[in-house]
């Protein structure tokens, strides 16, 4: 019987050591996961800000494209006006010179 008690005692000590190591490992993993959760929350906030900035840039780009389109229209109208003015001036010069 004493050898059985010694074996049981030794087994219990081993179990206690393994349990302690397991508890320590679980504590370390829990701490690492907490840090990872905090980092993920920060990344989500940063992503929200970045998405807002990208939307603002896209809006400005569309406004600039509209402004460039309007500028093209003005240049086309001005060129047509200059062409019409030159043609009218040619007609007037032909009438005056004859």
C-alpha cells in the first residue's frame, strides 16, 4: 500500500505541475488575444476614417471631372464663336470691298 500512496502522490504532483503550466499558458494566450482584440478595434476605427477620406477624394474627383467637362464646353463654344466671327468678318469685308 505505501508504494501505491507514493505513486498516487507523485502522480498528483505531476498533475498539479501540468495544471499550473496549462493555467499559465491559458493566461498568456488570454493576454495576447486581449491585445489582438484592442488592435483590431483600432484598425476598424482607422479603416472607417480611411473609407471616409476615400469617399471625400472620390467626390472631389467627380467635381473636378465636372469642372473639366464644363471647361471643355466653354472652350468649344469660344472656338465656335471665334470661327463664326471670322466668317462674318470675311462676309462684311467682301461686301465692303465690292
